[in-house]
């Protein structure tokens, strides 16, 4: 293309690549027989940093060699003559200073970031309240403040075609090197295939594992990340994404909460059992209702069977139509609560659900027992602490409900057994997905 020894020709090439961007600034500085060019993106860089650390020192130097030594000694500076690398650093917030035979890149990124705030996704009563932010250095600071072991290793990564900065964290004495190698192989594929937004990154990484259940845990809690590192897991933190990716992540990781860690052991185990019971209710209760009322009403006690039959006398639809209508309405209310403004969201959906349920029961469209069933399913689903598992469990109740429509209680039993077999066959970076309470034996990286 051109001789890379000529820094000015490289500057012209970069200007051609970015000629359609109005926020590209290309300036010349001349003083005491010295001439330099520098280039940066005004919408990404901090002008005060450029003025203080690049422009003013130039007029204080005696020659270009002294100025070059000053720039190269500054933290995060880099010297290179590779045009693609220079272009990439400019796009990520660096100032490129073009000397006669040198190109120096000086970090001047102006990252607009919200202050450290309370975690809004995984809330706990006891424990730290701070959450990750969008800036990678801020997230590294939150982790370093809590994890002080010398075996902690942080590797720099560049992800995808967009050259997204990221960090890979793990404890050399605890993590499994086979999982680390598998993750690095997937990250290598990112550089060739991945060109989408950051939030879709975790879906690309776990696309080989499961289309429904998550195998990578996303968390915005630094204390949860620290707990995962102590368990031998590997953490991926990406610039511009306020969540850390924890892997491998098995089913138990999505059911547990940091509240279990801060409570006494007996209370923590009780809360965990309660969540498993809630999962069973969410998945099976709609199917059990249809299977029993339509196929095996003799399983109820006589008084309860008479009460349910009396409530359903005025209902014009079969039980499966009734429950599908109410489940769909519940899903609509859930989505509405997440889209409405925070001030009116919870009140509007709660009042709306009560009004719709009461009005439908009084009109004879649904039975009173149906309101109880749907309410129990909705409340049980909200007990799960991780949002991605919440969605997966919400989805799984529909196949089991469909099986109960055609096969009754036999369909519910077969559906639950099939789900357990499916989860048993899943792997998260080679680890069994239903590895709940078995002892974790990792081969440390330091012993490789």
C-alpha cells in the first residue's frame, strides 16, 4: 500500500478511511523548527487531556527526540507503524501523534459514565449495594478492591471485528485450564465472525450449549464475581457492558443468590429449597390443573372436586382454554411492568391484574380457582434471582401444558422427565449442567 516508514503517508491513509466522519480532527503544530501532526476523534477524546498533555508540552520541548521520549514515557502510550493498529486505537479514543519516522498513540479517552450505583437486577437485603458500570477500568477497580490474592490473573482481550476491549479474570490456583482453553477458542472465533452489539456477545459464546437455558451467568454484582472466582470460575468483563460473564455456569448458579451467602447456612439452604419448589410450581401447576380437571378429577378430595366443578359451571370454555388465556394475560402484564415508567409500572400492573382477574371471574369467563392458579404461578416465577433463568422457566411451562392437554397427567409426568433428561445432557463449557451439589474438582492452571 505504502512505505510504513513514512508516518505522514500513514496519516493521509487514515484520513481517507475516516473522511466521512465530521468529528475527526487533524491538527498541525509548529514551533522552533519542529513540526508534528496529530489526529483524534473529538466525540471520544477529552480535549483537556490533549491540551494539557500533548499540546502544551510540545512548546516546552527543545527538539522532537525529547518530545518523543516524553510521550512514550506516559502511561498507556504506544508506538507503532502498523496502519490498522493506529486506526483502531484512534477509534477507541487515542490521539495519534505523527512525527517524522514515528507514530505515537496517546490515550485520551473521555468516557461518559454514570456513577457507582446500587444493583437493580440482583438486590439483597444484607451485603454490598454497588454494581458494575460501563467502564472497564471501573469494573477492574471494583474487583481488585475485593480480591487481593497474588494468583489472580487478568488477561487483556480484543473481541470481535469491532476490536472491543475486554478482560479475562481467573485465579491460577483454582481455575481449570481446559475451560480456559475452550473459552479462548470461542473468543478467537469472535474475531472472525462476531460483528454485532456487546449485549449479544454472551449469546454468541453459548450458542453451542443450549437455545433455551442460559449457560453463561450475567451479573452486575462485584461480590458475586468474587465468589465465582473463589469457586474456580472464569470471568469475562467487556468495555461498555455493565455486566460480567461468569463461566462455566450450571443450573445451581442461576438458582442461588448472594443472599444465601450472607445469611446463616440453615436459612440459605431453606431459601434454595424454596426456589426449587417455586420452579416446580411454575412449570407443573398449569399442566396439573388441566390434567386433573379434564382427565382425573377423582384425585381431588370430594369436597374440593365439588367446589371446583361448581365454580366452573358458568365457564363456557374447556380448562385448557381458560388457563391459556390467563397465562397469556399474565405475560402481557409482566411485559407491561418492564416497559412502563418506574413510578407507575408496579401500581398499574398490580391494579390491572386484580381488576382483570376479578372482572373475568364475575363475568363467568374464568373460575375463581383459576385466579388462584395463575397468581401462584406468577409469584413463584418471580422468586428466581437471575432474570435469564426466569425467562427460561416461564417458557418451559407451555410445552408441559400442551402435553397435559392431549395426554393428561401422563403428559405432565413425561414432560417433566423429558426436561430433566434434557438438562442432564447439557454442558456449560464441558461441565454438567445439573452439577448441583457434587464436589467440584478442578485441575489448577499453575499445575498444567
